[in-house]
C-alpha cells in the first residue's frame, strides 16, 4: 500500500503538477487502485480528470472515490464521474471569479485586499475605509501613520 497526501493543495492549483499527484502518477505501474476522497479533490478540470483516467486505464489501475458511489469500471460510472468533474470545474471557476471580483471591489474602494501585510506595517480598522498604517515594531493603532488613500 502506498499513501500519498496532497493536503490543501488540490483546491489551490490546477493541472497535474501537484506534488502528491505527481508522485502517484509516476508510480502507476506499481499500483492496482488509486483511492481518492472525492473527484473534485482529485481534479478541478474535466481535461485533467480525463487525463488521469486515461493514464490509470493505460496502466490497468482502477480509480475509486471514497465518498461517491461510482463504479468507474463501467461506461455509466465513468460518464457520471465526468459530469461530477464538470461541476467541480464550474465550482472552481466560480470561486475564482468571486475572489477576483471581491479584490477588485476592495481596490476600487481604496481598501486593504488582504494577504500578507508588509514588514513594519499593520492594518488599522476604520469604519469608512481600511487603512494600512506604517508602524514601528509593536506600536499601537493610535500612533500609526496612515499611508493609503481614504475617500471618507
């Protein structure tokens, strides 16, 4: 038995270049079955899922979802798995568009868009806008000097 983990990577990246997945794909000849949690955790693209299915089939390796009752050895099971992959891709695209839209809205408002705050700076809450203030060490918000625009 070979156990590979791809924890918290599958949702963040597309393609087949994820480290855990690559370790599995390079060892297909040694495996009988690949068990994964859910299809949308294995691949977030119909093209990627189809490629994984093709590679596994070429090496006579079965695919099995731990949570979805699909028989991926039958034509109907493979078709249903591809439908699930289509919805996984749709979900991924929708999440990406929502995040991009939210960041664009925050930028237009002159607000902090999140992420790592640069060294020496801290986020200062403000009801009218989010300010990024330059502080020295662990200074309090009241002694910080704002450095971003605030339209309010």
